[in-house]
C-alpha cells in the first residue's frame, strides 16, 4: 500500500491517547505507522498481547493508494477503522497516471511502462474523479444518453417472442455505414442489448467479415442478437475521436486520452489496479466509518460470512461491479453511505437459512444510491436474496432497471424513496420479484415507500417501430409466481403500463396504498399461457419446502398450488387502496384471459377510486360497452363497497398525496401513510447531510414519466 498523504493511528476504543493530525501517525503510545495494513497489523498485535476491549484504527485525511486490497478476517474482529475527522480519507484502488504529452490534435498520450504499469490491464479510466469513455462507435451522446449514441443490427426484424430453433447467440450483421476500417477488430468489444431488452451483454469480438459485415463474438449473448437490437463497439483505437474518450494500447503500454476540457487538462487520471478495495471474511463486529472508497475493477467492498459488520457513512463510487456486497453471515449492514457510478448493484445483500427460514438480518439503511448499472444494466439500487434482509430509508434514482430487486423470503422493503428508474430496459418495475417456483418471495413486505416516475425504455410494439420511453414498465412488479407478498402503505405515481402488476402471481395482499396515474391502467393481471418447461424444475423444491416445519407459517402455501398446477393465480387481495388517475383512456384494472383462475379466492373491495368525469374502464371485458364495465365488474362480485369519489389530496398537482382530514378514504378504513418518515434521515452516520441530489434524467427533460416523452426512429 502506498500513501500519498495522511495518517493512521491505532488505539483502544476508550483509551485516552489520541492521534496527531497531519502527516504524522501515532499508535497507542506513539509508534508511527503509515498505512491501513500497518494499522490493522498493530491492532492484531494488541489483540495477541491480551487486549480484550474493542480497538479503533483512526485514519487521518489523505489519499491512500492501495497496492493490494485491505483484507480483514476473524483475527480483526471487534476492530473499527474510522476517519479521524470530518474529511474522508480516500482508499484508492488504482494509481495516478502522469507524464501525458501531446499525440495528435487534442489527444494526449502517456507511457505506462515508465511508471511501472507495463502489465496493467484495465477497462476503466477516471479523470477528475469521473469515469471516462473507452473509445467507441457510435460516440456517446450526452444530450440523449439513452436513445442516442447507438448502432442498430441490420436485417429484417423478427417478432420478439418468436422462437427460432438453432438461432445463434454470437453473431449479427452491421449496417453498411457502421463498418469501419479497424486495424485490430479482434481486440474490440460489443455492448449490446439482445432480443428482449431486459439487460445487456459485453462480448469480445472474434471476427468481422468485411464483405458480409457479419460480426462473430467469442462468447454468447444471453439471447440471440436480432435486427434492430441496439449496440455499440468499443475498445477501438481508431474511434478515439471525441472529448472524454481514451484507449489503452497494451502492446505498446501507451494510454491515449482526449481530455473533456481540452487545453485545461488539470485533473488527475486514475486507472484501477485492484479488483476489490476492501475484503472482509469471517470477521465479527468490524466497522468501516467515514471513508471515500473508489476506483476498482470489481466490487469495492466485499463482505463474506461475517457477523455484525458494517460500512457506515462512506462514499463508495467508481467501482467496476457492485458498490458493496454482503454474502452469508448475519446482521451486517450498509448505512448512511453515498453509493454511485457503480458497474452493477449499489448494494447486494444475501444470507439466511432457507430451510429453517432463519433471517440473516442484513440491512441497507439510510443510503443515497444513484447511477448504478453502468456496465451491467440489470444493476439495481439494492438487491436482496436469501431470508430476512432489509432495504430501508434509502433514496434511489437513475438506475437502468429496478430500484430494489428481491428474491428468497421474508425480505423487507420499507420507507424508501425511489424515483426515475428503469431508464434503459423494458419489462421492468421499481420493485421486482420473481422466482418461477411458487416459493419466492413469500413473507416479503413492501411498505411505506414513495415510488414515482418509472420509465422503461424499449421497442415500440416489442419488435418494430421506434425506440420509445416510457415503455413497458410498472411500479410494483410481482413477476413469475411471486406469492404471499404484502404491499402496504406505498405511494406509487406514474408508470406506463400500471402501478402494480400481478404476473402469474398468487396469494398477495395489496392494501392501504395510493396509486396515481398509471398511464394505461392502474393494476394489471397477466398470466402465462405455457409453463410446461418449468414444471419439472419447480416440483422437487416445492415438495421439499412445503413440508418443512418453518414453512408452515405461509398460509398460501398450505392452501395448495402444487407445481403440477403451475399457472393459476388465485388468492390475491386488493383492499382499501386509493386509485386516482387522469388519463382519458386509462383503465382502472386490466386482466387477460391467460390470468388463469385469478378470480379464485379473490378479494377486491373497500377501495377509493377517482377518474374525474370519466368512465371506469376494466380491460379484459369483451363486448361490454365502456359505460357499463364498472357495473359489470361489481356484478362479478368485486368493489361492491368501494367508493367513487375525490380522495382530497393536499396538492396532487405538486405530488403532495397526503390526505385532507375530510377525505372519504378514512370512511373505508384507510390509514394515513407516514410520508415524513420516507427516505433518508438526518444522522451523524450519514456520509452527507443535507443530501445534494445528483443531476440525472430529471434535470434533462425526463422530469415526469408521461407517455410519448422520448422517441428514436
């Protein structure tokens, strides 16, 4: 580990000895040390000498460039690593590149070999703390970052859901104008959203046939790459032609850079040299508090099989994969952190025992998470897996896909503010669950969240026409057999397809929510027409878990639903919700004929509904006139005691959905939603307060998710 500036000291938590600020360092009685590794080792010596009290390693301001990850294990239990003051010490997973000189035009170059970096391999570069663009075609379009800056696969378009036997996943044809004369096409990579536009792949080019324009990749995409799929080609020297682009020629150990500020070139260039910055495994009661942790190729902070270990009040940014991962163990958390510009998830928590439903009790609380999924567009704000984990009081925005994704059981998603999500993918939601097993995510609770402006981006009509946004998204998405989820007390505003989606989901409770302005419908119910390929996979696990003692608490599981009967969607309840929508043609509910047995053991009543001056439309009612659909719905047995009335929001135009005291919702038993408790809260453990929200799509023309906002032919 190399230190630029700063100081580290080690002392017992209650000791009177302090640290001397500045470049000097003291350890307990004054032993100087210079690095976090030395601080860790001194703490180990104290423990080996018989010290039983908690130990604190205090780190003074400065940038600590690590030459290897800070690794902590069982011997480091009951140790805290903390910033010595308000300024955050920087743990840097890379090195500063110097010695840039003119190359051609505005492009600079630096010799890496002379700086000991001749063996360096990296696919990220940072300038003045911001990730720069690896040379690509087409160029990144900062004015239209989602719809612009793409090439499109050539050929006759194929319906998205049409399966073609033997269709390759490693080939596609470029359009004539997109094939350039590249000297090293075998070093290039393809960034592509194949077929469904659910997520992307990054593929290594094997060959490019200049005659046929056929690109063959070394690795397969997740799905076949089809005509009109969007992609760009990168890591190509000849495409280094725009401000902010760079290229690393590994054969000559030369780094080329076109600075975004031209002649003003004044910031530091950093390239990552570490995969992880901090790795903690098998430890107990370890705390990292008050650091800036940045610039690595993989996950910045990886925690495995630990107990009571936490990351507090840190800034985590510019990671090639996740910001923080917690896997296994119990009661580990990420709290008060600012996490952004990460390649995949902001925070990923997994743990707990599924056989016994013993919770891990991991948590992501009071964090500010934004601009995730830079490289992996399935990257979300918080991902929960296993049993009994929690995402709470987070502000999450500007993610390519979900705000919170969860699987497993007994997960808690509460008091989060999630906005401006699903910016680059389709068939998506702000919260998402799905297991295709009738077991996940039973016991999970989504409560007291404020969710708004859920966009979606994809192909109009799925397979032809323009790329559009908003597109094909929901607020709360209960996908693929999601069962026994409680959705309570949420405010969900503006999503194109609907504010809640049951997709082959059963035994869920939707209660006391406020749903506002689903553009097409407010609640949608869809099934799957064919589940035959999943039956064999679902059966053994279902048989096992449904008989375990811990699983007897799930009432829906005990009522039946063997995977041999995999499609039915019964047992859902929709009670005491407010549904307020203004679109002329928007529907209240929509159900499809493939929503098999959705109305078995179904309850829907005591809701407050308001579609000012317009009929209440129910999608799925064939040959029933618009003005008769609501009456027909009630005749079917639903919403008989519901009210059609103005809910009397404080100020709906300003997105203030608190209820006035005379709201008719209270007559139906609706309980006030504690909006003042939603989102991050003031705490000494917050990395920043008040939160200065980062510029995102809201500030660039995507303020509200209304139909027809973006269109790219």
